[in-house]
C-alpha cells in the first residue's frame, strides 16, 4: 500500500493509533487522571485532521470505499464524540471510575472505528464486521458502572437485543447472497431486485437495522438501556450510535435498494408514523429525565425517516443536515443532565423544579436544546425539521407531513414540561448552584453555538446538498 491508500483509511488508522497510544499511557502513567486530557487532546487532533488531506477511493477489492460525502458523515460523528468526551471528564474523575479511565476511552474509540468501517463498507461482510465492532464494546460501556445493578442489567439487555437484531439482519443478507451470488454493493445496485425473495430479504435487513436506530416496533430496549447506562454513554447511544446507523441506512436505501424504492418507501411510511407517535406519547409519561430523552430520541428518529422517504439528493442532504443539528441539540440537553447528575445524583424531571433560580446558565442551555429538538424558530432545529418536511412533501407525502406536524406540536408540549419545571415551578430546595468543570463548560458552549449558528449558515446545507447530488 502506498501513502495515498493509507490516506483513504485516515480516520480508522488515526483512531487505531490513538488506541495504541492510550494502551502505552495506561502502562506508563501512574496518575490515571492524567489520561483524560491526553485522550481528549488526541481525539481533538483527530477531529481537526478529519477535515484535511482527505482522499476518495476504494480498498480491498471494493470492500472499503470512501467519498467526500462519507468523509463528511465521519467528521460529523467525530464532532459529536469530541463533545461527549468533554462531558465525560468530570464523571471519569470519580473515585469509582479512576481505575477504568483508559478502558472507557479505548472502548469508546473502538466503537467509533466500527462505525467508520460500517459507513465506508462496500459490501455486506465489511458492513457486518463494522456493525459488530461498534456494538460489542458498546455493551461493555453501558455496563461500565459495575457497582450499579441497573447498569449491568442495561448491558445485558443491549447485548441480547443486538444479538437478536444481528441474527435477523444476517438472515436477510444471506438471502441476498443466495439469490444474487454477491455481497458487493456496487454489483447489487446494478441488479433488478424486484423478486419476492429479495423483498423478504430487504424486510429482514431493515428489521435488523431498525433495532440500532430504535424505530418502532424495534424500540423496546431503548428506554431501559438509556436509564441504566451512565449519562454520557446514554448520550453516545442516543446521538453517535443512532447517527451512524441512520447514515448507513440512508446510503444503502438510496444506492443498492433503489430498485425496491416502492417497497421500502411504503414500509418507512408506516414506521415513521408509528415511531413519531409512540415516541411522543410515551415521552409525555416519563419522570426520569434519561427515559424522557430516550423516548424523545425515538420520536426524532421518526422525523428523520421523512428525509429518507424523500428518496432524492434533497432527502439525503436533509438527513445529514438534521443529524448535525441533532448532535448539538441532544448533546446540549444530555450535557446539562450529565452535569446535574454528576454533582447532585438527581435524574428526575421534578428535581429540576426551580433550577433557573440556582443555575440560570444550565437552565438556558437546556431550554435552547429542547427548543431546538422541538423545532422552534429561529433555533437550528426549526430549519432541520423544515427541510425534512420539505423533502417528504416534494415526493407528495402530504398526509405524512401533516401527521409529522401534529407530532411536532405534541413534542413541543412535553419539552415545555421540562422548561416549565426549570423556570416556573417553585421549589423550596432546588438543586444547589453547580460549578461545572472547564471541560463541561466548553462542551456546552460548543452545543449552544452549534444550535444557533447552523440554522443561519445556509452555505452548509448547500454544501451538503451538493455532495448528496447524484446519490
């Protein structure tokens, strides 16, 4: 392999080198807390380098392939992971986590390597290997709090659900291979798949991948796993893991499954309605803030499907654009939850009563994040949802757009429940004033800037739309 071929796999190779450095640091450094700034700095450098010296191409006979659009997807995930790392710093310094700091970073980076391989896959075997590399370390991260029974239970639920979904997906892949004799995406994209066996294989494949995105009716594991996992792992699951699955689903549907577009658009039409509606209705009932955000993320996944059902370059662009906004919005909300959980241990919505009087800055960040998730103008979330609705309406799905607007109104109600708790509800003993660390402050600043800036930076959407053209 020459240097240009190494550049094609730059993201994965840099992450592998980072993991190796952390393994050496674990052996050489006695004060484990010093690993935190080293890991965050190395990943920050990796995130910055992701925007420079990129090459498009294919390796390993087409099993691995990359393009400007794929590189953009990886960079979006890198930004989200960098924010998660900043939010994790104070939590990792707790006495119960001191001896497991390097394991946290190594497992986290391993999952990201798997997601990168999954997004860059050029055939089903590479896709599946990337998927499992992303999933297995994630189960260990969910069960990271070994002293907490709920965390261990969440890890078991995740690994069992992941194994079940992988089995369903593999069965669908085997049907594709059995009928068409190939697992390569480029070859499959040139074959007409309008056969009953291919349609059955597509249904199995979509069912397996729907588990990863928490689409209804494959969402039942989500709330329990989110509640049991540490807050920072919950945010990683909600944003990064979901984002990677959404990216690869969109790429595959728009390329190799384009001949079955009439089949999968009907399936997604039904799933989108169910996911938006059930996610919203169950979110209203929640008292635990992590379960609340879990069902919120399920509802958001339903909105994302509106971009996918757009079946055009505009649909692809809106999905990527919305995921970028979703990363800043959701991580902003989870960042506030993480700070409050680390310093007070409180995770119920009622605990947020009167929060504005003691912690006005955290309350404002949470309000902006929730408003962005609800799609209130002029925050970026409004533009994200507007483009999703536009992509669906462009294809004539007016009833679906109407149902989505109704669900957006319902989501506004339950997001305002949290805002009301912070700003209006009285509390004689509100959460005491919290002095968060610099890492958490920097992460929240990034989220707020992203929430406000992305919506008004129209060139960004145009850039994404240009990259998506022709998909």
